[in-house]
C-alpha cells in the first residue's frame, strides 16, 4: 500500500485531504509542518510527502534534508493562490516533484499524485 505523509499547518485541509486519500486506498499519516521531517520520514516511511504550507522556510529546509532519499520519496507541494513563480522555481530546483496551487479540485491532486507515483515506480525499476 502506498504511504503518504501530509505535512500541513491547516487542520481543515489536512483532514479533508486525509479522508480523500484514505478513500482512494492510500495509507495516510498527518504531521504538523514544524515537526522534523526526518523524524516523520523514519516513523512513517512515506512514498510521497505532500506539503501544504505557506511557511516556505520549513519546506525548503525539509527538501534539503530529504535530498539523500530522492528519488525514493517524492514530494508534492500545495501552495497558496498568488504564490510567486520564484517559490515555485525554488521548490522545483530543490527537489519538488509536483506543485499544485489553490484552488484546485481533488481529482487534479489525485491525477498528479498518480503521475508522481508512476515516475517513482519507473525510477525504482531503473535504479
């Protein structure tokens, strides 16, 4: 079963996303954005980490810590409407595998998640 870690500051969004992903058959873990990503990574061993945060400081620090685990773990960002291209480019440059900007529908998120998981599967076959 695919394991997904949601790191978020927004409890309502996390709860909704958690429910949608569980209904799709994913094994989901939710963590506060300020909790150590390495602690959560070791505890839940996720295939994908979904970040929902406008606190770019924590997210970019986490991306740097996750570099040794790429491409094993994939990272998807959910950004606030109005996020500048600077942050999007910075996220991709530091290892993001996908970005969604609010508002979006859950089907869009699921489609991107499945695409990222296919890429992960392909990379594991090659590696």
